[in-house]
C-alpha cells in the first residue's frame, strides 16, 4: 500500500483548518507543533488501517535488553564519571552543586542502561512467523543475539536485517515502543562500533511517515493519545495472553547481568517479550493468538 504522505497531511490539515506548508524545511519544525501533531496522529491512524493488509510473515518482531556500560559509576573512567554527573543533575533537575556523588552513583545503577551514551545492548531477541507449504497454521521461531561483546551481537543482528528485511516497501520491523527506544538505541550503539546501518535503520532526519516499515505496537494502542504509555504487561492482562514478566522485568536486568552473569535467563525473558508483541499484533488484526505448540526457540 503506497501512501502519499504530503497529500495525506495536506488533506488532514485542510479538513481541520490548520496551516500547511509543503516545503520540508518549513514543515519539519511545524509538525512538532500543532500541524505536525495533527498530521502525526492522523498518520498513526493510517498505519492502524494498514495493519489488516500486512501479513505477519513479512514482519520481524524484536526487543532489546540493555544495561549500564560498567557495573557501577565507580568503574567508569574519570571523564565519563563527570559526564554522567552532568547527566544525572539534568535528570534529577538539580544544579551541579546540589547533586551529591551518592545520588549520581545510585542513579547510574538505576537508569544508565536506558541511555545509549552510557549503556550497552546485551541481548536482541527476534521472532518471525512462517507457514509450512500446504499448512494454514502459523509457526513462530524465536532467536536471541545475546553476547557480552556488544559489537558481535550487533553485527549478527544487522546482517539478519540486511539479508532478509532490507526492503522497506515489503518488510517490516515491529516492537513495543520500538520507535522511541529499541531502534534509536540500536542505531546509536551501531555508530559507536562503526557498524554500517542497513536501509531500514537509515533514519537520519526522517519523519514518522517516512518510516512506515517501523510498526510500534505501543503507538498503535495510543489511537492518537500522544501522551499515553501502556506496558506490554498491562495489555497482556487486558487482551488475554500470557505476560512476559513472570520471571524478571526490565528493572531487574542490570542486576541479573552484572551480579548473576545469567545472560541465558535474560535472553529467555527477552524472547517472551517478543512473543507477547507478536500476540499483541495478532489481537490488533483480530487473528487467533499463537499457541505454545506453534513456537520454536532457536538456540
């Protein structure tokens, strides 16, 4: 399905009696304000309308797990300690003089992992659906790229994208909050390791409607509510499929990694998150949920 995004946005803005500018240099800052928010909301609705036309076998579902770059703030090099100190002051809305080292150290353990500049990826789990010839029922394969060497796992993941999901017109990447977290994090950490980005991840300066190959199940649930955040755990309870948070959750990953060194446990948890996202996608399409016998974990 081809969408002329400028024509769509022009029509939306005209119908809502909002200003519209076709020039991209002017349009880009505008969409972040009233015009852009209106167009963005309506584009999200267009994407939701597309979901029925997307075959799940053309979608790669993914989720990442991240931790702080070092076990603790004290393990950072001195200049990165100072950089985190400034970051922590900003996060806590304190001046540099008001922030104590104890506060910076505690915040590093809690939140450094969610910032690509101070964290690293330890696991990328993916899931894809397929149909055997002559069979109607879906089968699902789940696989994890989990490694202490971030560059190695990123290289393997990016090769998968390049090989099987590089066509942004027919293939899709899907995750929960994928646009705000997983994809930007993967791209930033790839740049850190000087790894080339395949076409689906070449997102510099692209507007949301220019990256329609990125399907975000959290955005789809918003239905235009730009401030709303809804977790997979809540949607699983609401929509009747197993929660992925029955063992650990995201807040525990750092401890399980740095203290217990249990990467397999983290990978298993991440794969459950991917499967939950696939179940959510099925519910959006009003399709049957995926049963346990349809799922294969690839090691």
